[in-house]
C-alpha cells in the first residue's frame, strides 16, 4: 500500500488543514515546553512537585498532537469533524467557567475567540459550508 500525504486542494480543506496544523503546534508546545504552556495558561508548578509537568505534556500535548496529526495525515471529513467538536467543547468549557467561576477576563475572551475559530474552521469544511 502506498501512502501519500493528502495535500489540501480546496478552500475548505485549507481551512480545516490550518486548524489541524494549529492544533499540532499547540500540542508540540505543550509536549516540549510545558512550563511555557502553563505560563501561557496562567498556571504554575510548585517547586516541590516538578512531576506535575507530566500533566500538560500528557493531557494537552498528547491529545492535541494525536487529534491534530490524525487530521493532517488522514484528511477525512469525519476526523475534521471530531477536531472541530473537540475545540467546540473546549469553547463551551471556557464559557461555563466564565459564567460560573467569575473568570470573565480579557484573556478568557481572547482565548474563547481563538478556540471558536479553531472549532469553526474544520466544522465549516466537514459540514459542507465551505468546499
């Protein structure tokens, strides 16, 4: 079986490809620069617990790399839909936090917009809004 990288051809494929590439970039940063990731998320690791760095590496880096690379390598509409739904539920979690945890900050609004964009791009292609 020959494998070739599925290069995007249409505008919709490029949008979904861009969201998948962004997801891979987020995963790479989380995997190989967990302290930077935590700083960007406004979190910190106590000096007495350096093993806590395994959480952003595993949960953020591993998940983002897994779904992002799957979308890039297989380039199937259902995988792009899974990517969009994952980002969409991330946005929903942020909205819930903003409403119930008094986390209505400028950072959260900007992060919400980025998350909605990352959800909307692959969903627009997978649902057929953009070809």
